């Protein structure tokens, strides 16, 4: 018998980390961080440079923009923003967008 072979009650480090993340409810927070980090990729450089703050709380995306024109444009594309973020996350992460 191979001494390095895992028995049925052993798990990989990745599996253990995944279980811990779910137990402490950190898996959603990591997804939020991934989405925020991918903001430029999802929305483009022009939107990203005008975005000053991004937060996600209670299924709402809070955006702070430094351009009233950009804010107005994005208000019309709210559903597209929600769709792109939820696709990136792989689940319904947000259901509304608030522009500040």
C-alpha cells in the first residue's frame, strides 16, 4: 500500500479552505472583491477612470462617480451593469445600483 495515498476521510487543502470560507461566510466577500477588481474589464476604461468608489451592500451596488454626465449615462444602463456583475459573480450578487 502506498503510504502517501489519502484515506477516504482526508481532504485536500483546497477543499478545507473552501469549507472554511463557506463556514465563515467569506466566499461571498471574495466574489465581491473579484467583481470590484474586474470593474474596468466589465465596464471599460472610460467608466473605470470616472469611478471613485465601488461598494456592494445588501445586494446593492453603490457607485461614486466624478462625472455627472457619466452618472446620467450609467443610470440608463442599470440593467446591463446588474447583468454583467451577476454574470461575473456566477450568481445574483446585486439586484440594484445606486449612483452617488
